[in-house]
């Protein structure tokens, strides 16, 4: 027997994907905020290099490596956070491919965080910093799983076609009505 009484509206089968969109927007905002915060604070916490970097390989030296890693973290967090927000909007709007896009975003962010955490641990010997960076990857892995399930829901229960799309019939009807209105306004 159905638990929905006659006259009630049944919930959307894509409600989980819509809720996941809210989670993506929230985590994207947090990642972008962290990126801006770390970027602002990094000027005070990073030591100055004794000599300027002449070429890009100089950033891989032990002296310049913390600045290079912070730059990577800020870029991944900012760009990835904004991409998470966009993927969340797509999930909330029930876009067909938004679950797959969300998986791709998380699938790119998590390995970047893990690699930076490993470099902090092995090359610089900073355990607490490595744990902090790895902590950024954990929600990304969880979001990856949510995005995968949302993608399967959106494949199983595709959203209805966009009702706001302008079809040729709609445009022709609009032109016809416009021409009729113009006939009444001509002197």
C-alpha cells in the first residue's frame, strides 16, 4: 500500500541529487574561503627565499618548495571550490550530466590534495601540515561518492525536458502574436 494519500504530491525521485547539490555548494564555498584565507595568511607564514627563482625548476628546491605547495593548494582550493559550487547548482537544477561533472571535479581535487600532503610529509617532513592537507581530501572523497550516486539517480530517473527552451513552434507563435499587436498600434 502506498504511503502517499490521494491528492498529495509524491517526492521527486531526484531529491537526493538536489540535496547533494546543496552539499556541493556548501563545500565549494568552504574550499574557496579556505583558499582565500590561506592566500592572505601565506604572506606572513612563508619564509622568504634567499635568491629569486630564475626558472620554474627553482620552485622545486627545498627553499622554495613550501611557497610552490601553498600556491598549488590555493589554486586547487579556489578553482575546485568554484567548480564544486557550479556542480552543486547543476545538481540542484537537475541537469542530466551534473552528477558526472561533480565526480570529475572531485576526482581531480582529491589526488591533488593527496599528492601535496605526501610531498609535505616526505620532502619537507611536516607531519601536521600533511595531515591538514590530507584532511581537505577526505570530504572530497565523500563528495565523490555522493556525486556518483547522484549521477546514477539522474541516469535512472532522467529529469524532464527543459520547459523553458524556445522551440520553433513557440517562436513562430510569438512572432505571429507580435505582428498582430503591431497592426493595432500602427497609425
